[in-house]
């Protein structure tokens, strides 16, 4: 019990409560907006929008070439403020170019990507705004995390959540699904502009959104390589929840089936923010101690102590009160309840293994390992969806997701143990 209280106290001191509170607000906003979309749009419209967003979620980790992830890792292990600044300037400038290339690819291939559900093409093209805004926003907030300004980072998330709510709701009321996409995409861009102005005034440093950085402390190729590998690793997180939606659209080609499955995945997917908050708060601290085996083991043990209890509470609430909770989606979506029962199994595997160990591997510099895990997950998930969806319909997609995430979680455990053994070898060689 003492260690449990100690873990919570340490988390609070690092600004974790502020981040936790702001992330809860953001997730509540996203959940409320999703419920509003389900209620206000027809099932066909919601299915088309969900299909386009699922494709976007698979692409979005590569926004800016994933350089905001490189910034978070490489700037965390450097103490010189000038080096951190150079990395930030390079991230913004080069990442913007990569984002434009990604947008061009999406615009050119939108028709092909949505060939089985052509009505979703317009939504996919509009989400290009989000691709650009995503890179800008996450580069700015990564700078705050590198500077260990967790409270400022939390306030940034809160401000973004409020803007997302205001602009998205306005968009829904005036232009339905299209208005939602525009409002949802503009919110992070406006938030990032406000944060950037505030940072520049406070720090009095020579930040430049498109300033060319000539004195990078890391080779540009190595920096970009880390971002791409880390982005690929992050695709695994999105893939597990989005690929099944895409495969339902391709194999069943029914927007109503996509809508039902998307509604079913909303609750378990929304809960992932809880372990992610812990990892966001501690990422920099883990990165700084990437060679300290005992610290890494101790951190994970304390994490498990906290999240075993949290996981038990969440699963207990759902399986005892699920019939009441599912009614918030409306009578058209009552059939989503059995699907949610299956998908909630993912809460156990993601909370205890996949999220914490995946983030720890990224923090210690093993983003490439996460990428290999992501590729394995992609292949398994794709094959299972191709096999199970024709047999069981949307339930087949749920079985595929649960199975692939479980295997991915097991792989993360193995990779973490391998890294710890590598640390032992380094000590022996010294």
C-alpha cells in the first residue's frame, strides 16, 4: 500500500494530475462529439465519416515524417538549450515539407482508398487539414514536454479540448459531417499558434517556424529515421482499432455496418488515454534513464500495481452496467453491445502490457523495435480480418482485433526483456 501511495505521489509531483485532468477533458470532449455525430447524422453518413477518419488515423502518425517524436526523444537526452532549439526548428521546417507531401498523396489517392465507399472520399480529402495541423500542434507540445513543463503541457491540452468542442460543434450545426471535419482540424492549429506565441514571449529565444537549422546535434538522416520508425510503431496503436473498420468497409461495403462497429469500438478505444497519460508524463524521465535497468524494472512494477486496480474497476463497471451505458448511442445502436463485450478484453492487454511497454521501448531509443512489432501486428491483423470477417461479419473484426492486440502485447513483453538483457551485457563488457 505504501508503494502504491508513493507511485501516485510521484506522479502528482511531476505534473501528472494536471495532464490527467486535461486528457480526461479532451477524451470527454471527443466522446461527446462522437455521440453527437451518432445522434445527429444518419447511420450512412456516420459510417462514411468513420471510414474516412479510420484511414486518416492510420496515416496521421507519419504527419511531419514523425519528426515530433524525434524531437521528444533526442531533445530529452540533451542538456544544451541551443541544441534543443535547433532540433525544434528543424522539426517544424522539415516536418512541414513532409506533411505537404503526405497531403498530396492523400488527395491523389482518395478516390482509390474509398472505392468501396465513395461517399467517404470528400471527408478523407477534408481531413488533409488535420494532417497539417497535427504536425504543428504535436511539435509545439513536444517542446513543452522536453522542457518538463508538464503543467503548461496540460493547459495546452485543455485549451485544445475546448477549441475542439467549440469549433467542431459549430461545424456540425452549420454543415453536418463536413463542418465537423473542418472544425476538428482547425482547433489544434489555432491552439498551436497560441502556445507558440506564449512560449516565444516567455523564453525570449530565437524560435523560428521555418528557420533553417545548420547546427543539428544529430545527423539529419538519423533524426528522420527515428521519426519514421517511431511513427510506424504508433501506427500499431491506431491500426488495431482502425484497420478492422477499414476492412469492414472493404469486405462488407455497408456504411451501416461500419457505423455499428465504430460505435462499439468508441468506449474501449476512448479508455486508452488512461495508461497513455502516465506514459506521456514520464516519457522524458524514462528517456533520461534509458541505461538504468533497475529503474526501468521498478517503474514498470509500480505501474502494474496501479493499473491492475484501475483495469479491474473499469471491467467490473462495464460488465455489470453495460446494458445501461450502451443506450447513450440511441436505439439504432443497441446491437453494438455484444461487440463491446468482446472489444473490452483489449482494455486488459493494452492497459497492462501494450501501452506501457511500447512507450518504454520508444523512450529508451528502441523505436525501430516498435516498428517491427507494428509490422507483425499489421500482417496478423490483416490476415485475421480477411479470414474472420467473411465468416462472422462485424464480430469477426472484433475477434481479429482482440487476438492481434493480445499477440502484440506478448511481443512487447518479449522485446522489453530482450532490452533488459542487453543492458546486462553492457555492464559485463564494462
